[in-house]
């Protein structure tokens, strides 16, 4: 019996010839990420360990670790400012050179940096102190989110236990219509399988549509595998992956693909040509319907941001709708990384947003996780390119968030109500 | 040793997510006691006042879905919760609860939920994989921990677990 790409990577990393779902393996880790929320959490774990007599003078491999300042930048108050200082001192102490600092060159949302900077390579195992670490699986890597204790353990030992997940295959076929984005596809999938539909499992995306999707669009699919509960989302690497990495890193890698006779616990097949733009209503990413079904519902705010919805192509798509128009509701655009922000300026996208009346802010997780920088008031209704809309996710527990593609969000921004993007294209 | 006794706090809702267990603005806080004060604030603002040391939660399926924030099991542990009974858990929450040694994620048959009421006293026996509702005298099976989880639980967390 052959192995899937996920199984092959876990077998390689645990020095085994083969693994099958439900095996427990101890896998050697290739890359680790922490940010300004999980970092201080990991530091806290280290300090608890110190009280128990375990002192760490060095971590396993500082060159395999990077740090991102993204959740509470710009610092929202004294506590978050102190967290940045704590993290900065800690990264110096442990000689972690890849620390992407707010206001000091390239920085941005950790998941965006992982691909934008070519930090994770095909075939690698990458763990991050954030649930949307799954994003980077689009590079053909096994990318898994972990908590503070697990990350601290990896920083000490360079390895950790995994249960080999079953893989569900999602085959997407057909020519992608111009009004459909990867966001519509993944929302449709989550609507079908639910927020626990892939719990403990791997979600592998394949098919002729995925083969043609750009790297950034593929990253939207894997990003929101988290919202279906998946351990990881993954796409086998191909020429699009290699071309994307060529301009970003000269590190060598050994790409991995699944065997032809690999076994999947389930397969779902979609025809993208018949898909209408999709929206997730409050209060769950699985609560989906066609945008057309709720057209005209009034919205207070449009948010174009986050690792899921503010990559360069997301901004291009939003700009396509906003060009020469005026927004009718508060609209915020936050590119996902400094490099993307600069590209958006050079391409004229930022002018389009500003001329339309939107505000363009610095890269941050900010309001996506209800932390700061534009959180929602009680009863306020937001349409957002982000990935979660649980109660209180973007602000007050009685605020509401609709999740949709940048095209759908931009169409709502200029009309002040939910609008099928086909009416604006 | 392997029997835990406590009182049930029932929140019979599926998909109780980490944004509800410990809302985003508290992510910057790493003082465990402070986090405990805000546990479950998104579903019950008075939660922390109701809990006594050693109490249990009973919830619907997919408890802890959403983010990887370890703040979630930390806040619940800090306020006194020692086990959560649910038909299923989101994977990162489950891992964090076990590897950090904060609390026990106990998987139960969905049909058991209706047979346990808020404030019932129960006993969890990890040797026989059963729970007894001492208020109603009913007994239920729980799903045994997989071997690795059982070992990490016994060790008191991943740090103390030896391969």
C-alpha cells in the first residue's frame, strides 16, 4: 500500500520506511515559528520549567526558528509592548537571527512570511505556535499548529510526537470563473464537512483547478483547513511551487509526492464551474450560503486583511472592484506583510483603495482576532476576508462577521450591503 | 489515584471555540491567575465565580475548536476545572490540555450528555474507563485514552514523558 504525501513526510522525519494512519511517531522537526502571542507563552513555559530545575542555556537549533511580531503590533497597550520587549530579549539570548520586527524592514503576519520569505520548503515538517500554521502546507510541506508547551518541547528537543492522520482528498475540477476565488472553494468545503469535518485529519487538495491555481490562492485553501479542524492542509509541490520559491530562497530541498496507490479515508469532488460565490454567515465558518441568497443585507464595515485574505492577489482582486468607486461603509485594508504592502503601492493598488475612501493600515493580525486596530462594537456587522466568525471573534460578543472572498467583500464595501460580485465586474 | 471526583458544569453546546473560552484581547496576558478570571467569558461572564477546584465541564462536540492558544486550557485549569467531558475535542486543544498537563479531555458517548445534569456529582475512573453519576447512580463508559496520551497523562505532561 502506498503512502500519501503527509504519510511520506512523517515517515521520512521519523526514520521509518512507512507509516499508516493512527501510528504514533516521534518526528524530527525542520522549522519552527513563534509570534508575539505564542512566543511569550513559550517563554512562560521555559520559566515554569526553570522552577522545576530544567535550565536551558541554548535551544536545539536557532537557525531553524523564526519569530514574527504580528498579533499586537503596533503595540496596543503597555502589556503588549512589554511582550515585544520580552520576545526581543529572548530571541537575542537564544541567538535567533530571523526575528521579523515591526518597523524594522520586512515583517508581517507569520503565515504570510512563511511563504513570502520562502522559510518553509517542500517535504519539510514545520510547526508553528498558531493554528493557521496549516497555511504553509500549500508549499508541499507538513505544516502543523501547536500550543506553547509543545513548541517549547520542540525548541528543547528538535522533535515531537504525532499521530499519523488519515487523509481526506478534495479534488477540484473545472476552469475557475473570474468571480470565484479559492476562498469560495474552501468555504464551500467547510460548509459541506463542518468545523470538525477533518478533525485530527489531513486535507489534501488536488485536481485540475488546483493544478492551475497560483501559489497565493492555494495558500487560502490550506489556511482554512484549520476551520475544518484539520491537523494539516497540503498540496503536492509542482512547477508553480518551485517557480514561486525560486525568487525567494536558494536553499535546496527534496520535494515529496504521494504514491499513486496511496489510500484516502474519503474523497470529495467539486466542479468549480457550477460554484456561485459563497459567504459564511455568523457565527461559524460552516454556516454558508450563496452570496446571492442573502443579497441586500446591510453591512456596517468591510475588512480586507489577514493571512487568508490580504495577500497580493487578494488586494488585486479587491482593487478590481473598488477602482474608481467610493466605499459606502467603513472599509479597512491591511496588507498581510510589509513586502506585499510595498508591491501594492508599486502596482497602484493602495491609491485605488485610498481614492475609494478606504483606510490602509499596517500589516497586523489586529482586528481579525478581535485584539485591537478596528474591533467591532455591539451589534456591528462586518464582512471580512478573514477566516473565523465565531462569537466575539472580531470584537464584541454580539457583533457579527460574514466571511467571504476579497471580491465579495469589496462589492459589499461599495454598496453597503451584501452584493454578488458579478454585479460589479 | 485514578479516580477523580467533581461537580459538573453543563454547557450543552457544540463547537465551543477558543474565542469564547478566552477572548482575543486576553491573548497578550500570560499571567495564569489573570487568565483564569476570564475563562469562558464569551459564553458565561460569571463562569469563574461558579467553579470550585476539581470541578468538571460537560459540553457538546468539538470543544476547543479555533485557535492554538494554550491560554484556553490554562484559563480553565486555573479556575479549577480538572476534566472536560465532550463527545469530541478540537485537536490542538486536546494536545495542549494533555501535553501541558492542565486537564483531562474525556471523550464520551453523545447519548450520555442528556443523562448528566448541571451540578451532578460524578466520578471518573481512568482504570476502568467509566464515569459514575453519583447523583443518579448511573454509570457510563468513556473512550479510553490512546496509549501515548495515557502515558503523557500519567507522566503529568509532555515534559515528564519518556519515550
